[in-house]
C-alpha cells in the first residue's frame, strides 16, 4: 500500500516512509533540562588566537600591524631604488623613514597624554532603590503663557 502522492514529490512506499521516520527520530534528540547559568565545567580554549589578557592582545595586534607596515615601506623603497637605477640609498632611507619616525613620535605623544589622564574608577552602591512617579500636565497657549503643574 502506498501513501498519497503529492504532485511535486515522488511517491514513497510505506516501508520507505517508516525507515525515513525511524532515521529522523533516532538522529533527533532534545535535552529538556535547563542549562545552568554558572557551572563547574572548566573553560575550553576555542579555535583561533589563544586566550590571553587584553594588554597582550593589544600588543600582538600592534606588532602584527607594525610588521605589515614595515614590509610595505621596505618593499616600496626597494622598488623605487631598483626602478630608478641610480637612487641614493641614504636619500631613500630619509624619504621612506620619515613616516615611520612621524608615527613613532605621535605614538609616544599619545602614550604620554594617556598617562596624564586620571585613573578610571567605579562606584558601586548597595541598598534599596526607591522610585517616585510624578505626572506633569502642560497647558500651552498659542501666543501666551505655558504652565506646568505637577
């Protein structure tokens, strides 16, 4: 005996439908227990960069971006000296080294300005919270006075 056919799908026999239903049921599982907010399971390192402090992450990003900039500046200067054939290496070093010196000077200046700022601190308060609700009614007149009443 076959199941009813849908014009868009091929007909399945009862045996094939039962096998498919059993396959779906055996591969589907839902755990109804709620997930605890905090548990005893230790953290697991995720793929990608290894876990490290925020300062170490910032430093590694800074080193990676600095190395890319170094390769770009060195490659450009090498290309200019090779293409010109008679470029003076000292002049090229001055021209291509100037942006790096400028960036270093600006980073030093920003670092000192950051250290001059006051330290960040937070205030945490414990106690009951009370709220007051007030209703304000406004009476507006077009070319006249506005009165607010509590």
